[in-house]
């Protein structure tokens, strides 16, 4: 028997066919073309599943289940996509039912960051950890929680929104409408905004004069010794550490898997993060805690989607 895993992002759609042990055999990739609306995207998913199965030489009748991860908010228990910001037209869409009907394969959806956490737990850096937190800091901030070895999604699938913890009341405006969310400060978008705003008044900085500074420009300038860039990364790292310390106090995890492009900025961000995490958490809560990088890279979400399909098949829970 086989399984299908799908990672549906705002820009890219990836579909994998995996064997009964969850090993990926065939992967196809296409642009999502999200701007063309809901029905177009659903058609692309269904076509990509057919293409992947054909390429793999697997009949759809041999597939036990399909798992799909997509940006939140979603309600996995109800099988409904609520309203992801970067998938226009997807509002309260019963995607499990639609995909099950269109593909003939029992389908299960979940939040993409939660599935990445599951992927790392089942096949990556977090194997064997029963209490673990996965955090990825890139354009936005995504996270997933595993408690007692199982995904923790909250009452309606919305748990783990680490990026929207308010760490600086009255701080910069977030995409969610609140102010001072961690994502507005420490994500790639937040770092780029800080660079744009503060470089104007700092003619001596390498960031001054850049029309659209990116988080990578800030990391590069900081590594070259630029004071403003270093201060921006330190600020982002400090707030990231504050949120992480809060998570440590709340969940007493044994493992945090921390990844994403912003973390690759290196020690100028991670150093202040660790200091601030220590200052904002109990020593007892941190005992034995390990912080590691992800092992599955960009495939974490796709592997997690396959693992989710495998789990659901075992539990035989209906869509
Ligand atoms: Zn927010």
C-alpha cells in the first residue's frame, strides 16, 4: 500500500507518493497559482496527485490515505480550511471532503507547521522526544507542539501560534492586526521592516540607501561588523528568546527544534536569543533541554503530511 502527502503553500504545491513505511518515492512540484482562486488551486492539487501517482506507477486504489498540510488557520478535526492569508478564496472550505471525493482517497488536512513538527518527530531531529516544540523563523514564524508524543492542536486546531505571542505591547503592527507580536519583530519580514525604518536615520550604516533591505542583507551587514545591523539582530534574538523562555516555562520541553532562514543569521541572533531565554525561564524548566536544528529541511512538511496520513489510517478516524 501507498500514502500521499501534500505540502500546499501560498507559492508552491508539492505532492509526494510514499511507501507503506512512509519513505518518499516520487515528488512532483508545481506553482500554487494561489491568486487564481480556490477552485483553480483545488484542481491543481487533484491533477498533481494524479500526476504523482502516474509517475510512481501506483493506482489510486492502492493508496490508503492522503495527508495535506497548508497554512493556518485550519480545523483539522472538522477537515475545514478556515482562512489562510496567502490562499485567497479559501474561507471555511471542507477540503477533506472535497479531496476525498475528487481523488477517491481518504484525505486528512492539518496546519503545515504542525505537520513539519510531526515530520521531525517521526523521522527527523526529534525522534523519541515526547515533549517537543518545533519553531521555524523565516518570512513568518511557524510552530508546532508535540505533547506526550502527540501533536497538540488545541480545541479548534489553532494551538501553537508562537509568532502571535505579544512580546512588546504597543510594538510594530502585525499582519494579524495586533501590535508587538513576535512575528512582527523577529521574523524575516519584521527584521526587514526594522532595517527599512532605522536605516533612514543612520547614514553610516551599510543598510542606509538599500531600497528594500531583506533579512539576509541585515545578517550579511551584521557579520561584516555593521552596528545598526547587529543591533537589529540582537533585538530580534532577544524577543525570540523571551517567547522561547515563555514556552519553556509553560511546557517544560525536553527538545526544541529551531530552524528557518532567519536562524541561519547565526550567533549574532542566536546568542542574544539564548541569553534572553535563560533570563525569561526557570532553571528547573530548562533542565535537560536541548535545542537542535531541523534534520529534514524543506521536506519536513511533506514528510509530516505522509506521516499524518499513516497515523490517521492506524487510528481509523473518519474525515
Ligand atoms: Zn500577530
